[in-house]
């Protein structure tokens, strides 16, 4: 009888544990700069991502639609440039975001007139939006540009 109760308890615990979420919160680097990636990296902090109804890009609060808030969290690396009043400005941003590439279009649409997104990279592993991920993306783009120029 004692073995039967122990087996029942073990099965119940197993069922309860199978419904318990074991996922840990995503960690990303967070920084912002108008100077460049190296400046952003020098001031980057590690943050634990949480779900939010808005994000802030270039001091503009972007309110996210309800369906976006249902997405998996991701780390964002974003660069943008543009002109305002005849002055060219740049933005380099790393922060928590949502894992949907179409969200990059939402950011682009919300930027001030004359600004455009240059890079918008999303990743879903801890601290994946560090310097290496952007360097790899930049070097890939650079190699493709050189290949196109050599082909002509």
C-alpha cells in the first residue's frame, strides 16, 4: 500500500512539473548611442527582458499592437540614420524587443521623417545582441557589396 501511494504521488508530481514553465527570462544588452556601435557597447548593460506594451526608439514611444505582445521575446540590434533640420544624425540601439522581423517595419514607420533603419537584427539567445552579432552582419553585407562591385 505504501508503494502504491508513493507511486501515485510521483506520478502527480510529474504531471504538475510537466505543466510548469521551465523557461528562464531572456537577457539582452541594452544601450543607445548617436556616435557608433563602439560607443554603445562601452555603455551597454545587461537587462532581463520583460513583456511591454511599448518600446522607445530615438526618444519616440512606439505602442505595440496586442498581437505583437504575444510574441516570443528577442534581443534587438538596430541602427538608423537620417537628417533633421539639415543635420545628419545616427542612432545605434541594443535592447529587448519581440521576435518578429515585421516589427522592424513598424519601427521604420514610426521614425521621424527623413530617418531610415539601416540594420534591424533580432536574436533569441541570452546576450546575443552583443558586438559580435552586428560585426558578423556588417562583414557579410560588406563582402556582398565587394562581390557585386567585382562582378561589374
